C-alpha cells in the first residue's frame, strides 16, 4: 500500500515502494495518473527473481485537485500485475 500524501501546485511529490513477482524477475514498473488509460513504463535493468525491486516516482502537479496514482509491475514474461496498487492524493494551490 502506498502512503497518502498532500501536495502543492508546482512542488515535487515523491512516491516510493517495492514490487515482486515471487519466482519471476520484474523488468519494469508502470505508473498511471489517468485511471489506467495510459501507463508510463520505467525499466528495471538487472532485476532478478530473488529480490524485491525498489521504485520511486516523482510527480510535479500543474493543477490543484484530487488525483489517483496507479502502480503495477511487469514480469519477465511480459505479464502486468492484474491489480495495480494505488493511492489517492490532493493537490492544493
């Protein structure tokens, strides 16, 4: 589970966590801020099946409002997590 945060327009917000897929290596972590319609992928070179993958995502909000960040991993077989993790957060002026 991701930690809930409050942010301010123009100020960087950093989210972090870890991913694992038991006996498969994680080759990428994907992030979405539009409900999963589009995903931004970040490769995880050197990941192995016997270690957790630590990830970090920085977001600089341009507008105030309510947001939801979704995060999912992709394993070495190209399979994305069936249920992404997510966190809702508020950005103020």
